[in-house]
C-alpha cells in the first residue's frame, strides 16, 4: 500500500497535470487559431499586410519565451525550487545575528 507522502505526491502530480492540460490546451489552441487568422488576413487581402507585424511579434515573443524556458531547464532551475527560499532565510538569519551582535557590543 502507498504511504501517505507517496499518495500525496501522486495526488499533487495528477492535479498539476490536469490543471496544466485545462489551462495550456485552450491557450495553445487560441494562440494557434490567432496565428492562422493573421496568416489568412495577410494572404487574403492586399490591405491585410498590417497583420504581418503582429504575426512576427507573436512568433518572436513565443520563441523567446521557449528559449528562456529551455535555458532554465538546462541550467537545472527546476530541480530544487526551494533553494532560493532557504538561501534567503539563511541570509536573513545571518544578518539578524550580525545586527544583534552589533547592538549588544
């Protein structure tokens, strides 16, 4: 039988996956649909060339965010997401100790 922590981890994984699908799939469909609409405007009308700029803007922004996410994954930034919190708390504790020792001196 699964232990409570393992059960909780599995539940969290399932909830995260379901929320990711519920949020990312409609967002992705809407984004791709908007790109196809812009492309249709560009190809359909001579005056539709104005849509080229937002299309390129969307593509470049998306590519930039994708590269940023891949870089963060490559740097291991998602391995220990609690480390910055612990570092900040340790630094704060150290600074508090320094202030206390300065006041008592």
